[in-house]
C-alpha cells in the first residue's frame, strides 16, 4: 500500500510537468470566497499558502512538493477544505516546526490527503471545529528524537479526527483541546499513538494502536472515555497499551490490550480525592504485566475485565500493593486466567478470592535487573519455594473478592485480527510428525540378517 | 605377520606387561600361557591397539598405534565372552559387524553357517547359550575372512561340548592357514592349537617355547577326581597347588589335572600332608573345569 | 546351504570401512537403540504429553478471543523445554560411552577396524537424530493442538522455536557425551549429568540472581554472565523470535538489544553452537587420549 502510494507519486512526478504552486495561488486569488476549485493532476512545487476560504479538490494525482523547505501547505483562512492531495517533502527544522499541512484558522476540513516525508503531518493551531478525516501521514525517516508529530492539535476545541492512518511519526497529540471526537484512527511505529496533554472531555472510539512505544498516553487530562480501542504490541522504551498520568474521571471499557509490555500503566490517577477511574469489560491478554501502577494509586475500579495469560496480572511500580483500588464492583470481579479457585454454587463467581502472590514479582519491584530471569525454571523455583515456606510468602498484590469463573464475552471492534491461521499450523504439525515418523521408520527398522526365506530373496 | 617389540603396559603404578617382544610368521599359531593376572589379556589388548602402551606392535606391517584401523582390519577378535547388548537379535548384531568389516550379507550368512548358527537370526542374544554366543563371536571374527584371529580365553566360560566345538572350528581355521594368537590356561587347547607358547609370569616373558617342551607327554593331561572329607578340601587344594598341580574344587571333590603317566602323584602329595584320600576317579576325557589354575 | 556353496566365500579385502560408513553404521545402531530404549521412549512420551497439555490448558482460556501473543502458553512451553530437554539430552549422552564401557562392549567394538573418533561421532549423530525426532513428535502434536484451537504463536516463530530447541538438545548431548567419556560407570555418568542439569537449570540462574543483588552487577556484566549459560541463550533467543523484542527481560534485555541490535540472534545461537562444538571436541580429544576401555 505504502510503496504503491510512493510509486504513484514518483510516477506522477516523472510523467507530469512540474509547475510552481503560485499557479494554484493565482487561481485562488481569482476566485470568490467559498467557491470550489478543482486542481488538475500534476506536481506543484513550493510552499502553498491558502488565504481565502475555498475548497480545493484534487483532480487525479495532484502532488504538492515542498522541496524539503518549510511548511508545504499553510491554511491561513477560516473554512478551508483540502481534499485528495499528495503533500510531500516539508523541511525538517524542529524549531520552525515544518509541517505538511499547517492550519492557523478554524473550521478547516483536511480530508483524504496523503502526506509523505513531512516533519509534522497535520498541525492545527488554535483552529477549533476542524475536521481531519481519512488522511494518511507517513513521517520522515529520522531517529526518534528528531521526529515531529503526525497530527497535532494546539488549542483546537471541538475537532473531529477520524479514519486517519499515521505511521513512522512521533505522536498524534492533543494539546489544550477539548471535546474532541477521535474515532477509528490507526497509529503505528510511532512514539505515543494518541497523546493527550491537558485536553479534557473527549471520547476515543475504535482506534487501533500497534507497535508504538505507548498506545494511548493521557496526561493531565480529565473526563476521557476509551471505548472499543485496540492497543497491541506497544513495547519500546515505555511499552504501555494505555498510560495514565494525573488524570481524573477516566472510563476505559471494551478495549483490547494485547501483548503490550504493560497493558495499563497508572501513575497517580485519579489525582484528586473525589474522582474514580473505571475499567470495565476490557481484555488484558498476553501482556508482560496487565496493570502496573505507582504504589500510591487509589480509587480505580476494575470490573468485568478478562485478564488472560499475562505474565503478571498486576504489579506495582516499586514496592507496595494495589489495595487502595477495587477489583470488584457490586459483587462482579474480573476473570483471571491464573485463578485456581472453584465455583461450586455455579453462580459464575469464584468461591474464593483471587489473591496473586509472587515472590519473584516482589523481587522484581526492587531489583528490575532480575527480569532477565523471567520465564525460566529458576523463576518457577523461587515461586515454588515461596509457596512451600510460609515465612517467605509475599503479600498479594491485589485482592479480587469476586473473581469470574468464566471469561466474560467481550466484543471488541478488532476481534480476530492477527490470529494464526489454523491451516498452516496444522500443516506444520503434520510436517513435524510425518518427518519424524519417516526417519523412525527408515532408520529404526531391523536391518539385520533375517531368516533363510529373506536370505533367499537377497 | 605379527611383531611385538618391547611392549610395556602400566595401569597406574602396576606393570601389567613388561617388555614383551616376539615375532609370529603368517600361518603360525601362538598361545599366551600363564596364571590369572600374568598379563595375557593385557597383551591381547595391546596387540589390538585398543589400549595405550609403550613399545611397538604391528600386524601385517601395520603399526597398531599409527594404522590401527588397517591393522584391525586384518584381525578377527574373539573375547572371553561375547559382550553385546542382550536384547539385540543375532541377525542385527551380525549385520552391524558385517557393515563395519565391509562384508556383504551372503558372506555374513556364510560365517553363520560355518559355526552352525544359521536359522537363529531372529533370536535375541540373551536367549543364546554360552556356547552359541561364543560361536557367534567366532562367526563375527571370521567375517571378511581376516588372516589373523586373536582370541582371549575363548573357551573358559564354556562347558565341554561347547569347548569342543570351538576348538574344532579353530583347528579348521588353523589348517586353512590363519595366523592364530590366543590366551589360554588350558594345556590341552594349547597342545592342540599352538605352535609356540609364550609363558607369561607377572607381566614378564618367562620363556618362549613349544607345547611339546612345556608338556612333553603325548597326551599329557588327565583329570583325576579325588574324594576327600569336605573339611580338608581347602588344605588339600593348597597343598596340590604348591606342588604345581592345577586344581579345581567343586561339590563332588577335587579335580586335579595330572600328566597321564603320573596319575598317582597327587595322592602322594596329600599323603605327605596326612590328608586322607577316600576314593579317586580318572575322568575319561580331558576336562578341566573353568576357573582352575 | 546350496546358496552358500554357490556363492562361496568372497575374496577378502581387509580394508577398514570408510569413515562415513563406520560413522553411519554406528549412528544407525545408536538411533535404533535409543528408539527402543525404555528411558528414551518414556522421556518422549512425557515431553509430548506435557507439551500438548501446556498448549491445551493455556489456550483454553483465550481460544475464544482468538488473539495471538507471547503469553503464558509460550512461556510454559519454554519452561517445559528448559527442564525436560536438557535432562533428556544430558542423560542420554552420559549413558552412551559409559554404558558400553560398563557392559564391556566398548572393547569389543574398538577391536573392529574402526577408530575411536568414528565410534564417538557415530553415536553422537545417532543420538542427535533420535533427540530431534523425539522433539518433533512433541512439538508436532503440540502444534496440532494449537492448530485445532486456532491460536498461540505464528508458524514461523514456532519453527524457529523447534530449531532452537533442537540446537539446545544437541548442545546438552555434547555435554552429556563429554561426561560419558570421562566416567567409568553409568551410575557415575548419570549422577554427573543430573548434577550438571541442576547447575545449568537452577543453580547458575539463582547464583547469578543472588550475585547481581549482592554485588550490584551492572547490566552488561549480568548479560555477559547469562549468555554463557546455553539455557539462558536458548530462552533469550526464543523470546527474541517469538516476541521480536527483549524488553520483556527488563533492563538487561533492553541493554542487550540496544548494544547488539540485529546481531542478537547470532550472538545467542553462537553461544549455543559453542556449547555444541566445544564439549564434543573435548570429548573426542579425551576419548582418544585416555584410551580407557
């Protein structure tokens, strides 16, 4: 897909004549505010400035090439629409914050554009009520420290950010922007997939965040709701599916947190005393740690979540336990795949509390280097020793008084992706078995001198 | 065919064999004679090149040290008792050694035929009698028709019948021109099979001689069974051994190997020690039970 | 009988078997012995049952969600492999030469026109193949369960896991063979093998953990020390392949992937290969030098 786009762009560049962007600017100058301009296919070179509220629609392959200098498209008027362009080669000045598209006025619509090789992809500054939809942004191939953000909002309230694809970038970041609608975006191979700074009152739905350092990082942002998002394989230096720093009134429900280093990292959230964080009906699966929290963390409620096959279901950052948080609400706890209890009365709730104790986990809290020995028999030996010797028995990191006996049925928008096809695996199984059987039959059959009958045959 | 010069073998501080030298032309047969611990087995291991030693040993001009594989390719080896995995079938064992000696299946069958083991290919080794095992060892040694056969007390674990079969096969081999080297403590075998005898004593060559010189009578040895009171058996055995007789104690008295013309000698020995002999019996055949010296 | 007379004895060549032939002969025999050995079959069955059990149990919770990932399934399989496979390979290797020596078959085999190197390499090859077969059975059935439940790890990663495990098994076999060469008796060899197993599986890790706490070792020191242990290398290698990142292993893993980068799998498999080659070479040298039978 990506190569196809690049190839098409290259094709366009070589086959069509190059023209300066002033060609477009002159057409804008000649037109009335509010009218629509169709831009013909071709490569337009230079930095385009749009100073009039117009709608620009690309006719075929329209490339705007910044030639590696400055910001490629500057939107300076309110109510501009930019649709279907390929915008490429901004400068790479971090101080100049060179961008593919920079919007400095409200009610812009940036739709279905492809932005390549830009330091910042789409940069909205004090541009409320804008829409960014269906764009693809691929960042410059720079080392992490020198990258810019794929999409950035700065004091831009009431924006709609949906169906965008961002790769190879720093963040999709929201500064001081409230009441946003952020749906179905995909961010991968970046630093923070969705990064909130002092941005409140927003719902994130069905976003897909894969292979980033952190999937969703909320900082100093309150009243955020996450529904149906998928955070997968976010590892890197931090490695959180979701990170929460000093956020109040967070609701996280129906999300899938898969194979991250840490499913959810909670740092002092909620920060105020009268606030609650809700985690309901999420899947935490295959993470190294399901929930990691700073020791002073309090007032989070986990209910109806499925904790499946996490190496540690929950841990604290440093010493301590999670006892100031609740792991059941109204008699409904969570499903824990390591739960070894039973449900005799068949009400779906385990009859003994889930209290994971891990001596090794406790050792890890104070000696992080020991994590090298995770997944080793030595680790199991330590856990076994701790079970056998009550003096060594660590305190449980959490208590779920009403663990679920069966995993809850959780529908997540991205369910089923990334599953290994069972047919190749079956073929592999058959291959392994057949080859060993062949070798055994071929080599292990008796090759001795046999009775006279066999002798007659030779 | 076989040359040894200054063969010396130490196990730690114990000298098992010291400075043994001999030359054996092709087609000749040679025996090592000596009591247990005299160094017979060690000497055979040195000749096979399976243990480290000082000195020179060669077979068919191949040094067993430097060209051990070529030297051993000329040798068929028969151990005291065939030691091989018990649950292996006879045919499989035969096939393994045939492969190691580059022998095809038909010749391997031929070897089995010669020792009369055809038809037993499906038997497991643990189900074979001692005699059959030793015949199998012979069959393996004859694979590829090697010019030299080396045997380490091949009959010492066999009964009379088994021993007879093995000795007969060896006689045939000798007649067919093989070079034979074997360790034995049975005069009858040595007389039947050897041209030369090397008498070993505590690892040193005592003398190199012929069986005729060692045992001058034509058919020198017979076994005499002496019946004594059980209490005096041990003392009697001691006395006879001191007098140079080969003695074996079993449940029914003492068996003593004596030269044919001096059958009464043991009685005289015991008389001098005031041990009463109640009865004597001269056994028909030369039959010295195993383990006797 | 008629067949025999018609064929007649073949013209004897008295040439030792080619290196390849001798090695192959021993390899085949060792393979067959292993496959019919009670212990080996027991280990294979145990490994297979455990592998299938681990895949089945740990998938039962997540199968309905159908997500792939490196979870406790893979961790459980890893743990199982790290416990059972070295035990199997070490004991199998330890028994091989010491067993022949104890039964007296070693002498018999060495009396054939073969070299000690051929014997050792042949046995090593046969046992390696037997181990790999046994692993393929266990991993194959386990893959069957994964396929049936549609989950777990990817096909490529799984194959890498099988390959790494085979390397680990062969490395442990090398160590076992080395133990076998220096041991006179099977019981001593097995005891030594169990001791080495304990050291590699538990003692070295626990010791390294303790010293990293007590001496506050730096990450590079911890990594270097851990990379000496083939089991740790196996584990890190498996995690690199299954997970494509070593941050699972905390600061030490992050340090390793940062400094080594793409060379990481090579360094780890290089360490395992060193554990294959070095003990085997040492075993060959000692087996040829000590000449004990």
